[in-house]
């Protein structure tokens, strides 16, 4: 198969069509960047892995108008909630009373509900990925499945990938300005680039498990007493039997379930020792209906094994996330145990953060010769190594992995013991699960640090859970504060999710939000946009008195309080929703100051 350069060259090549790759394609499409996505498999995942997206991820998907479709796809998991344990599935569930409840929420949702416009959602990846793929096709994204990346190389000008259509056997080349490697935990691209990973080696014991997808008619038994995770320890009943340690997880709360079975290489066990027949026997024993002695229709149920995936509850972090024009994202960049719900969510955040920076670098007006070399703007990718040697910023993926690992026991299962280690782990997870208290600090490109004064900005912060505890207080590097809005002359504005949030004003451009008395910033934004050809700064007065101004539903100054600014102050927010710069009140020479800030953010002279 032969094609000319024009037909096979794209601004960004994405290798990997899982949740991270598909999300990256959608985010770049949202910025108007053309991509080609290739995936060696013929379709999306069929085996459940991650089972939820957090509040921050749902905010990101809200930008793409995907929230209703995601809620619909995951509706069978809506009742899912709770961590329980027992010797068998039957003994753990049977004592629980049946309670008819409204749709349940993710952990700590009641605390985080005021901090964003949309809550997290239970949905497993094999339910989510088809939603993303359908959206990609509807938006004209070139997604090529059954297409394998055979090799990849790069020069100062481009990335070249040799690919193969697996169903046709035809080979050809695709060239791109940049490449996102979202090709999984065993990433061939990461291996080719010789990027080492920190953390447990393959030989170290970090908890070896089998992710066993099976069907069994358990829906009636668990109805109105659904759970999220059920930890099993079934002791050995004879010298010939092995103890069973594992975790049941709900998938559709009807007939599809997963059992994570712990096995021990140190005792001579390997994944190949557990064919489907043996796994069915083990799961039947772990379910415990036969040994319960109770007369019930489940005593002779059939357990059918659909697929088995070996995995390790280990932490492995790539030593660098960028090599020239190639970026790692998702499991290719970081692996972690699933118990803090960070694996897929952190990968989606990788892609979202990288997308806006690639969009800036590929802007032909701002950067007329984007092929010369990777631009400094990309160095502010949160995992990039381009920081001073003394910089001690802890990358979010490393922190997320550490917290996730602290939740696992020596067998790689979720630790259910009530001890100091578990309590500390729960507290740390509280700040990560929603994905809202993630921020970027230090002198990296993309953030203009501020001087908080001797009080470290304490007097600026809103006396709220969001401001005091979660750090969503308007500081540079934090996700911009969420405030519900209405528009003068239009009444309550209704958007996806039932209202309009400050977060709904972000997504493609830099956005300037000023207080009720900062109308001068509107003209300044227009002037700077004109001076910097190719830059479009959207600007809004929040709490103003003129027709068309947005006004906080909870009071005229609610946004100013949440953002830590006076009525003439301003937040400059990046297109990914993070605050790039803040001025508490309008300074002398504010127009020049705004232009200086924009030039620094965009790495312009």
C-alpha cells in the first residue's frame, strides 16, 4: 500500500486506541488539531479494568458534551457502592439487609459536590471506550483499528511510524509532527526509546493476580445490596486445596462480574496453572453457595469464564515522559494498583494537559515553523523532565501511584485491616479520588508564580471546604474554582448537567475572568489578542451590572471570594481549566502586564 506524504502526514499521531488514546484524540479534535489514531486490536476493550471516572475526568468530558452518554452507558453500575469482606461471596452478602436506595455516589462525593458541576461516575472501561470511539467517529477523527505500529523513529522535523494493517497485511508509513504513545503498560514505543521505569521489577513480589471476567446469574441475589469490592479469604479445607484470596468486583450488577485471584510465584505458581476450568472451580468455591447448605436456586449455578488477564499490583513510573517529539501517556507512562481509582483517570489527565500545549505549539500563527524542534511550551507537561536540577516538584502520577500502592496488601489486594497504615491511606485517597486537588507548582512553563506575602495567601482564601481543604482557591496552578452562574438578561442559563458553571467557559482558549469592578480587563484582553496574532483571549466580567454579564447564583461576589481576588482582580485560566496567573487587584500598567504574562506563557519573545 503506498501513499504520498500529504495523505499520511498528520500533526499528531496517537498510538493506542484505549481510553487514553481515544481521549487524547477527542481533546485534540476539540482544539482543531487533526490526528490519526492507530490501534492493533480490532475493537475496543472487552475485558473490564478501571471501573470509574472521577469528578475531574467527568468535568473534562463535560467540555466534549459526553456526560449524558457516559451516564447512560454506565447506568447498570449506578447502585454500586461499598467495601465488604468475607470467607465467601454468599457469607458476605447474605447477612446484609436489602435496602432500596437512590443512585449511589462515589466515595466522598458529598464533600466534593459543591466543588464542581458534575460528580464522578461508575463505569468500566469496556463500557466507556465505545462511547469515546463513537464520539470520535461522529467528529471525523481518523481512528484506524487492526493497525499495528511496527516501528517508530524521529528526527528534528518529524516522527515516522511504520504501520501494518493486520487484517490486510499491508504496510505503509505515517509521519507526524508529534506522537502520543498510549500503547499500554508494556509499551513497545517506551521500550524502543529505552526509557527505564522506576518501581518494582518483574522479579520482585508486588502482588500477582489474575483478572478473571466471568458470568453468573447473581443479579437477584445482590439486588438492593449491591457492592463495589468484596474481599475474599477462603481458607484451605484440605492439604490438597489451596486457600483462595481475591476480590470480587461488580460490573453490571446482573450477570457480569470479575474475580481478582491472588497467586504466588514464590510458591511455584504461574498464570498458566489457572486455565478456565480451574478458575471456574475456584470461583464456584469462592462464591460459597454450595457449601452454605441453604436451599437456593444458586447452589448449582453455572460459572462461565470469559477471559483471564494476569496483572501485578505494582508501581512502575517511566523516568521521563518525553523523548524529543514523542510523549508517553497512560499506562505507558505509569502503572499503579487500582485501589485509589487513579490509573485511567491519571492517564486521561495526561492527555488533557498535553492536548492544549500541543494545540499552542501547532498554532501556525504563533509558531510559523513548528517542525524545527519541540517548543518550550511542551516542557510544562506535568511529567516533563525539563526542570532545574534542584526542582523538587513531585509529579502527580508518582504521588497517585504511591497513594494507590499504600492501599494494597502484600498479596496485591485491597487492605481491609483497620490499622494506622490503612487510616493514613484512606485520608490520602480522599484528596485524590475526586481528582480535584491536583495542582502544578514551581517555575515550569505554563504557570506564573505569585508572591503570597507573609501570610502565604491565607487571607485571600474562601472559608470553604474547597478553598481551605482541597486548595481550589484561585491560586496559579490550581483548577479554577467552580461557581454556578446565570446571565443578566437571560435568566438561569441551562447547560449540560442542569446549569452553567465557570468551568463551562473554558476549553479552547485562554479565558480571563474578572470581578464585578474589573471591566477594564475586557478591553485589555481585546488589545493583547490583537497584538499577539493567533491568540484569542476570551474575557468575562463575573458579577457585573451590564447586560450579558455572568452573575453568580449564590451572590454577586461569590466568584471573587472563591477566586481570592478583589472586585478589580483577575484570573487568567488556561484552556485546560487551570489558573495560569492571578492578580488580586488591577495593577498600574495592567495592559502591558497582561501581554507580558501571555508572552511568558506562550514562550514568545
